[in-house]
C-alpha cells in the first residue's frame, strides 16, 4: 500500500482531532478536500468540537478559515 494511502486511512480512522496546529490544519483540510465531510461544521460535529473553537485555536497559530475555498489557509493567503 502507498504511504499516502496509509496516512489517509489513519487520519480517517481518528477518534479525535490532533492538537498540533500544523497536523490539525493538514488533517482538517484533507478531510474537507477529499469530501469526507461537506462542511467544517459537520466535521466538528463528528469529532465533538465546535467550529469556533478550531477557528480560534488555528487563528492564534496563523491560520484563518476560508468558506469559499473550504480550507484553512495562512493569514494573508485567505483572499
């Protein structure tokens, strides 16, 4: 099996979201991009957290959520 497929399967089988900001951004963006979840809200509901909590946490680490692109992006690249 391809290493990327193994990583994808591990992330999809997570029972909680990662705490590390870089891994969290990568995981959330991948799950939204690969259409595992339609919205950030549905993803958060599945993992038992609030969208505002993730947005605030990642904003403090230099990321902002773009609704149009359906992903977190570095602050300044969100337009």
